[in-house]
């Protein structure tokens, strides 16, 4: 699979994780068009630049409606032509943004996909319930008209209803390199060459206010951050998949840094690691956090995003209107984010695991059977990730079965008795990888794998 396809898979995994996380706090039947509830991934408050006004402390996380507006750029590691990024989203209640199903590992947040035992039906989706236990929930797939959405008025009986929206009306940006106006649902499709803002430029956002439910009109400003320049494309396989922490390096700045890793496992699992750091120029991602992203598995590939951001939180806004399926908090906050992002795909072992500085097959490697450093016994062989006896009654018990043709050397690897072959190769892998020479034939008896 080429890097662009792998990146697409990583982004798909992130989307799936957002769906799973939202299921922790939102009823599966709810379907309100809020867009991405937090495209920046900032949670409730990120006070890198402090909230607006005189108070430079982190604002108290009281119930509120929340808006997140991100204006930034993304480019190749080390520099290059930037691509503009502009997103906006609004939710009626900040409680809907909380991911109660993630865990903290050595200062980083780790979110994993839910796994439902036995799988789910074709018309079901595996999600986290309110207690963060994986459960199968029905998919509402009744075809509905434009402006409508499917929901369950009663369990098992889907129906259609009008789709509710929550927004802030038209958003007009001043101070950008070109004039920009976004309308709900805030899809930026402008043909802009380069970034929308230059470093230290003051950007002003003017919101016309929601026509139905949403934010009242507001005008607020924030400052564009400096472009990020990193060396994440120089991270080696050993640094990414070895035993120690993963080093992340960039040119230091004055804002804040967010490191995001989408980790895929050998067995197909996905997890997302998010770490916040000072803009000091170096950060080490804890190995424990990377391992926790694919529990019970070994990392096979990693997609990394490194983002510099300058964030301003304004807490003095208001809302208007009401919704049937969600409470609209009267107090409103808007989070204005200037960002610069680089990303890279760190090539793994192509479906194998990285153990002891080499790529190994956990299904068949006797020194890494089912996991790194899981060693099979002298009379065992690794089969489908489990150590099994090489011959019935063989191994340390002595008196194995007949050796047959395995007692004669051959220029080809392996021999005709599968159980004897597995027993010998558990100790001497050369016999199965290169040739069944005279030493291999002698080991049939000396290892107790059979009699000759």
C-alpha cells in the first residue's frame, strides 16, 4: 500500500475514533448537524494564549455552548508550499465534546476503537456506551428526504424528521491574504495559493449570528502563528517502533505544540495518541502511549501530525434559539485557533512487527511468538502466534516419533515430516529457511524431535 493510501486509512481511523468518542456522551439516536464538533481536537479549553480580556488564567469549565474556528496552513515537513486550512464548528453544549472513553498514559491521551466481542450484525455499529463499554447499536439507515435525518422514536422503529442545525451564521474574515466568507455548514473550498494569513497578522472574525438555533452575532480577533519547521520526516524505524520514546524535533517558537499519532496494529487495530507540549523544539512521545494505542498488538504503521497553534478563547458570547434533541446553553465560548501543521507517514514493517531492530512475523517467529520477546521452548514451534509442541511427546520428554526422511540431509529447506521439521526449526531456523543439511538431520535425534 502506498503512503497516500495509508494516510487515507489513517484519516479514516481518526474519523472512526471521533464517532466512537462521541457515542460516549451522545445518544445514538441523536443526529443534529453540528459539523465536526471539534475539528481542532482541543477539547474544552486550550489556553496557550489565555482567554480574551484581562484574565490570563484558564477559564473555568462551566457548561456552555462552544465554537471552534481554525485558520491555518499545512505543508510538507521542513517547509514547502502551504495549503490553507479553514474550519468552523459550533455545538450547543460543551458536554457533547467530552471524550470520556479515552485514557491518559504518561501525560498523553490515548483513544482506541471499541471492540465488540463476537462482532456486530450488518445493521449494527460497535460503539462505546455511556459507561465506555463496547456495545452493538442499531444503525438508522431509513432513506430520508433532503433536510431530514433518520432517528429512532422508539427502539427498532426508524423514522425521519427535520434535521436540526446549530451555527453562527455567515463568518467573514478580515486580515487574511484574500477576503473569505464562510456559510453553514462551513466548507472551505476557496482556490487560495499559499496561506491565508502571514505570521503575527491580526485576524478578525465577524459572525452574522444564527438564523435559527446557534450563536448570537459576534466579532472577535486572534493572531496568526509562525510557520512550523520540523524534522519529523527523519524519524527512523527504530525511533518509531523501538523500545524507547519517539523523539520529535522542530524549530522552537512561542506558541504551543500538539503531537498526534494514528497507530495501526499488526492485527488491524487503530488508536490515536495525542500529546500537548511546550514550543521548546523537542518532545519525546512515551513508548507506553504508543503501545496503549493498539492494546494486545504491536504497532505496524504510524501517521504523525505535528501542529503549532496559538489559541484564544473568548468566553463572553451568547446563544439564541432552541433544539428538540439537545440543550442550548445560554453562555457561549468561541475558540479561535491559528495553526501550522506538518505530517508524515512513518513506514513500518508492512504488516509484520518490529522486534529487536528487525521485522518479524509474530505468527511464526519462535523468538517473538504472538508478541515481541515471547520465546518458544526448545521443543516447541510458533504456529499462528502460539508456541506448540514440535512432536507428540517430543521435546524434553524424549522419545519422539520416527524421523523418516528428516534423518537425511537435503539441499532444500525443511523435511517431509511436519512435526519433526517444526521441532528442529524451533531451535535451528536455518534448517527451514535455507537447507536441511547434515546438522539438521543430526538434530532430529539430539533435540529429541524423533528417532533415526
